C-alpha cells in the first residue's frame, strides 16, 4: 500500500519528521487549531497520520469519521508530556480489532 504520511502536532513534535520528508501540520494546543489541522489531513487523504498523545483526544473526534476505513491509519505516540494512557488505549483497540482479542487487558 502506498500513500502519504502526515504528522500533526506542535512545532517541536513535527520538526524531526519534516526532515524525513513527511508532510507536517504544526498546530498549537488550542482545540480549534488541532481540529482544523486534522480536517486538512482528512481532506488530502493521507494513508498514515502520526499524532502525539497530548492532542490525540481532540484529534480523535475528527478522525473518528474514518474509523472503519483502512486509511488513514492514525498512530498515537507518547511525547514530552506525562503519558495519559491514551496511546496505550488506542493501541489496545487497534489490536483488538485486528485479532479479536483484548491483548492488553489486565486482570
């Protein structure tokens, strides 16, 4: 599968990806900026979107319309802020969808 890669996050997060040739969408921490950046990514039909955990909850609202589509594949990664567990939760949901088993379930 071929496609473009988009990076959504603040300037510190997107800068290294820019050097690798990925399309970057630097945004602030305001909800409207994050939402607007996420909508631009959806309009341009990217295959992979990488976002930091600190803005993932806001961006997820926009990307949820494509939740059952194969693209974009949204990857949430921890960044410099204190981990909130959102990245782990998103990974668990993706693994459950792929395998049918809640692999990260803690008893």
